[in-house]
């Protein structure tokens, strides 16, 4: 397992909230693409269901990805990234 000093810090925004993540440099492009896809899906729900709050859109996005396994790559190879994103979304839902 790589040492913690091999991690880089990046700033990402999910559902209008900023988060600081520590990831391996080779994962940066992938993580940023996943975040972009999440934000696009949230925006899609905001367009379809105007008048809801951001927590509703994040929840809809989680439900969508949980029920559409073909929309993402194999969860075996993505488990660490998905866990990090899930934790961030959990934090957003709690606030």
C-alpha cells in the first residue's frame, strides 16, 4: 500500500459544497470525472424537479447510481473512490 505522503490534496465541489480529498496522483483524472458526472446528474434532477432542496437532488442522485450499476464501472475496481464519494455525499446530506 502506498505511503500517505504519496497522496495529493485536491479540492472538489459536489452539489455546491467544496470538499478537500487526498488521493493518489494517478487517480485524479478519474475522481474529477466522477465528480463531474455526479454534478451533471444533480443538475439534471434540479431541472426535472424544480423547487426541491439540494439534499433532495443529492438523494435522487444516490438512488439513481445505486439502481443503475451499468452507469459506472465495476465497483470492485472503484471501491475506494466510491467509498470516498459516498462519505462526502453522506456529509452533504447531514448538513
